[in-house]
C-alpha cells in the first residue's frame, strides 16, 4: 500500500524535525510509526522463503520509506536510525545500489550500527555489494563498476575481516575484466583490475600464513609439507563454499617434490 503525498510530506517533515532536534530519534512519534511499519513488513518477508520473491516484495515495500529516508538524510540526522539501516539492506536486494550507498555513507559518517547480526556497517556494504556484483555477472546482466569503487572508497581504512575486503577486491577485478559496456571505471589504467586481483591474493597469502604459524619453527620435511598443503587446500575449499573464491589449489614445486622423493628413496627418516 503506497502512502499519499500528504502523508509522505508529513513523514519527511517529522524525520527532519527529529534529526535537527538532536535528541534521540526513538522518541519521535514519526519514528515509532516507521518502526511499526517496519515490523509489519519484516513479518511479511519472514513468511517468504524464495530469495527472488523477497526481492520483489522489497521493491514493492521500499516506496513507503522514501519520505522518511529523505527527511533524515536531508537534515543530516546523527542519531541511530534502525529503519534506515533496514532500508539500506533492502535497497541492495532490490537493486537500488546507489540509494543503499547513500544511506551507508551517512551511517558510516555518524557511527551507526546494524540492528541485527555481528557485522558492522562497512562489512555489510563490502560483502553485500560484492555479492550483488557476482550475482549480476552470473546472470550476464552486467554491473556498474563505479558502485563497487564507491564502496571501496567508503570502506577504505575501516575495520572489517580481511576476507570481506578481499571479496570486494575480487568483485571489482571481475567486473572490470568483463567486456561489458555497462561497466565503468574511475581509472583508465589497464592494470587497475590486476591490482585488485593482486590485493586479493595478498590477503589470501596473509590469511594462510597466519593459520600456519604453528609450523614456522618446525623442520621442513615431507610430513610437515603434506600437512601444510592439506591445511591450505581445506581453507580454500571453505572459501570457495562461502563464495569468496571461484577455486584454488596448492602443491609442491617440482624442485621440492624431487628433493623429498630423493630423501625418501635414500631411506631418510620422515621425521
């Protein structure tokens, strides 16, 4: 059900007033109204299992929140607004990425937090935008690289898991590598995509190294090498299953493999 122009105007004014007063936005009657509306819409979404259907419903629901969002953003409200945080997520699911980044930029500026879950705002933006780009490429619909670059700029230097940042870099590299006219880049440098892939590889290398610190002071032998390789392969399988990587493998170089085989043939102790 869409809101009348008069009601939209009233909500916009209430949002601006609550934001400018500087007090807790939770005490504003308009905010209470939007929380009730949000709870009702979330109950509706909870009853739907299809991700595609949920996205369609969010497209239908979002116009009800436009006036409130515009009011808060126009007034520069600094107080935590859970309604807007859900609107940010829904906009990503509905394909309004620019609108989601607008809220994300405001939320990061004022130190807002996500209403649910353990992820912070920057992690949500990085992961959700990267996933959206990946889904678009799988569907061969293309994705605007500028949106990912804006996300990278917004989250630059902010704390998040290394894998989440690598996920964003991977998406940027993939989108920029696509021969798709819809993809635009802030840089004409052909090495830009390569840099993002390289950064992803660096993060993965650091992650693997940290996970195998237990092996640093041990003598390198075939048994230890096998354990390290299997550990790396297991980690890569986990990253693939989570969507962070397309694939990955680890193996001994030919020189080392030849050396270890020679040691085994000579009857040296495996330990």
